[in-house]
C-alpha cells in the first residue's frame, strides 16, 4: 500500500483517494445505460436517443436510476472534497470550486429524486443547476491544473477539451429548448454529450490523485515545518550564547 499523503492536514492514502470518482463514473455509466435499455425494451422511451430524464419516469427503470445516481452523486461529492483538500493550500479559488461543485452535486441529487412526471419545473431547474455549476467547477479546476506542475499536460488538455465542449453543448441545449417540440432529439444529444464529457473530465482525477507527483503541500505541513526550523534555530542560538 502506498504511503498516505497529507492533504490540507488530512491524511489521504493515494490508493483510496481516487476510489470515489471511479465509483461515481462506473455507477453513472452503468445506471444511465441500464435504465435506457430497460426503458426502451418496455417501450417507455424511443429506441433512438431519448432524454435521459425520460428513462427515469416509469417502473422498473426509475428505481434503478434513482438509486444508482444518488450513490454516484454522493461519490462525486466526496471527490469534490478530496480535490479541494488536495489543492486548497495552493489556490485561493479552490473555495469557489468546492462551492460550485457542492451545488452541482446537490442539483444532481434533487433532479434524480424528482423526475419530469412528478414535477417538471423542479427537475428541469435542478438539472440546470447541476450542469451550470459543474461547468463552473470544471473551468476552475482546469485553470488550476494548468499551473500545477504535479499534473501532466495530457490531463490538463483533456480537461480543457471537456470543459470547452461541455459549455458548447450546454449553451446549444438551452438555445434549442426554446423550440422543444421541433428540436427534442438534438436537445437529447446535447444532454448525453454533456454527461459523457463530464465523465471523461472526472476520469482525469484518477491519474491526478494517484500520481506520485501529486504530493499536496498543506498549510498544516508548512506551519509545522516552519515551527520546527524556528525551534531548531532557537536551540542553536541558546547553545551559542552559553558558550
């Protein structure tokens, strides 16, 4: 087992640091695809490209998607906190990132619990909260990563591409939604693309958090190091004065 790292005064073992995001990605992909297959097989949604939210309306797929996505959202929230503690000593904007990430997770949770049939307004509003807030989170993390020597250029470039394309897909979906009946299929394509890009973006954390370069120098460590140096210097001065 790899040695633990001190992230913001909290010990996080690199073996387990990336586990929440791995579970979140796996659950999201498995849950959405399983719900779609079941809903399509029962004739609840068209076999082409339905809205993901339409795959969470009728039984039995509604229970699968709700349970899976709530667990995925929980794991995603854990990853937001882990990334925050890993970077807060280096970047002041990390607080904004963890707030936007937290709001995104909350929005995903509410949109999962309330489907379009139960309350379309609430579901749509919190779906937008998730996408918009997570896009903000992606932009901040990408900006931070570009100046972090511990994160490789491939990871940074993947983050840039995903954040940029997600923004484009999100804006396109919002614009097309003005004429929902005519552009429902393209809007669904934008929704699927956003979810796929977010998963690819999240996958970059697996390498970032498990890499030996990701040491995460914490405020706690710096303070204690400076204190130790100060104490050693004081001890040396006392010895000199006694001579």
